[in-house]
């Protein structure tokens, strides 16, 4: 789907579907919607609003045939909800719902009003960006493994173009910039969703490495098992011992053309399938464990977007990729592992494996002369129990970094909720025979896991994002359809763009 903008009047737009809008409670449309209403002899105000009782509630839609009165074949009127509740995030959601609706109408060319730039008074750039983000995220599907007969394939119609129509030509430059930024960010989200959707037999550690190597505009090196072993990453390597899939340690690096304002490392959890190891999961808990590399998928998606956004920030994307399987060489409860920083770890549970892979990845990141480290991981069921799918947990050792990420998430239509890390959480990790255990009691598990990770950050400014509950959803929520969400991609990209 191509998204563009052009100067012109909505009443002259030639397309299959023309999208206009109404705030809740409006009886007489104004602006672009008012112009369309007038061209249709007040059909919107006198019929749709009065007779059909269209209220303008958020995401309410009404399809109207034009019968040749204007070049557009159909009008789609979408409700914006209450004007006092309207926001940029609402535009993204509305755009997503609109795209799904016009797909059901089998439209190829769609023209739209610039939601939010009129009565709401929001910036043209931001409104256009949200329309692009919502449209691309809403248009997402993953059906590569579905077989279709010839008739179904021929009958399926995809939207070819989405065109924002703006009367004022002086606004086109900012609108086009907004479209481009929104497109890059949304495609990064979908890039991550594609990786997560792949079955674990396809999205192996090797596949993640190949995907990272294929990104143009960054440096990328992949360290094999022997190299990683020489570096002392005993914690990471232990997790992958039970699998026939070789582990891969991936280091991507983006260097800006100008002097870097900041140096940032993003560390993504890359367990491509988590059986739980010898502390094996129940079947129902294992079924969706292909998603345990969602942090890695987000990291690769972010790095791919960065090459197009080109911020003046040096960015390292780091992934310790492996499977956690109960093979004959699998690590065992009670084993003592030595991490890259020399700390020894008693394995209390082989299903607390993500933190073991991240331990070495975080310490490696701390050695890259970076200012800040952000890790993103489907780390704990405890975080999912605490926050559900409504928010990702965030914690760390720098309050300003945490605040900035929470703000960036909010602007990106995501939610991060800060969880505590107390000294008592470290006490939970005490081991009789080693420096620490890899997990504590069942209580406060998300915070205990975060406190474990802190031991490997070498006192760098660091934030940990636990996306266990937000990486995958079981029903459509706002702009996202059921399945993987690309959780964290928008938030971290927004943060980078703010630097």
C-alpha cells in the first residue's frame, strides 16, 4: 500500500472510498466534511446524522454511496469520539480501523481527510504520521503458510493507495514528512511481527542472525559458539546446550554520519523457542513459546528502521540467540555457571533462562562504551500476572531514563508501568554455593528478575522492559490485530528520535 499526500479538494477526489470524519455530537459538519456534505446536498447532516442517528462515537462508521454527485464512489464517515478526549494516539487507532473497513469494501484507491488537523488543532506532521502508522499496522496480515485456491487469490483485493487530500499546499511538506516517519516506524513494527509469527522451526537462532546480517546501512557481526566460549559467556551458552540449533551472538551497530549525541545499546532477548529446559513447561504453557524471541525481533526491527531514520545517535543492537531445550546435554538445576563478568550463578530453575542469556549480553553491551542500555524481553510470567496485556513493566537504575521511556511509549500508543527494584529483591537471589541464584521465590518475580539483570550492567544507565504480557495478544486491541504486537518498537524508536 502506497501512502501519499496531494493538494486538492475532497470534493474533487477520485477514488473508491473517501474518508471523512465527525466528532461526537456534531450536528452540522464543518471543514472538509462540511464541504463534502454540501456537495452531496446535505446528505450527511440531514440523513446520516438526523435520520440514521450517526453519533460520531469513536470508531463508529457509516458508508454512503455518492451516486455520481462527486468523483468518489463511496463516502466512509468515521466517528472521532468526544473532542475533549481526542489525541494523536486516537488518530492511529482510527486509521487502523478505517483501513480494515475499506478492505472489507474491496477498495483499491482510498482518499482521506487529515484527521485531527482541523477542529482538534493538532500538528499536520503528527496527524499524517499517525494516519500512516495506523494504516500500515492495521493493514498487517500473516498468511504465508495458508494455501488458497485460485478463485480466492483472484478475488482478494488489496488497497493500492491511500492518499491524504489537503487543500492548503503549504502544508504538504510537513504532511509528507509525517507520512514517511510513520511509514518507517509502522514497517518496523510489522517487521518484528513477521519474525515473531514465524514458527520456531523457521525463526531459529541462525535465521535471526541471517536477518540481522541482511540489514543494509549497519555493521553486523555474528559470533559463533567457539568465539563466545572464548569470551567467557558461560551463562548464555548453558541455555542453548540442550538444543541441536547452534547459538548465535549477534551484534549490530549503527554509526551516524555526524558526531553521535549519545551512544545507546538495545539488548533483545532471543530465545527462539523455550520449552523450559529440564524444568519443562506444561504443554499449554509451551504452545506459544516461539514468541520468546519478541525482544530480539523488536531489536532487529528497530535497527532496520534506524538505517532510514538516520538519527545522530550511535546504536548497538545486541542479541544472544539460542533455544532452551531438554536435550541430553541440557544444563541442569543445581549447575553453577560463570558469566562473562566472572559472577557465578546457581541454576535454581532452567525455565528462568532468559535472564541467563541477557546476563552475558548486558555485560557485553556495557563494554561497548555506551551511555545507556535498554533491554527488552519477554522475561517473566510474574509481570504478565501483574500487568496483563495492558502494559509492559519497566525498571532500572536511572529514573530519568525510565521516565523518558515511559513518555516515549505513551506517544507511541504503548504503555510502560514502572515496577520497583529494592535491596530485598537482591536478597532473594542469594545462593549458598555461588554468588547468586537465577531466581528467587514466587513473589515479586518480575522485580527479582530485573534485580538479577542489574548485576550485569556494570553500573551503566540501564532500563529493563518486560514485555511478557504485551508481546502477543489474543484479541484485536485498538490498532493491533490478534497475534504478535511488535511491543516496544514504537516506544524505543520514539525515544531515539527524542535524543
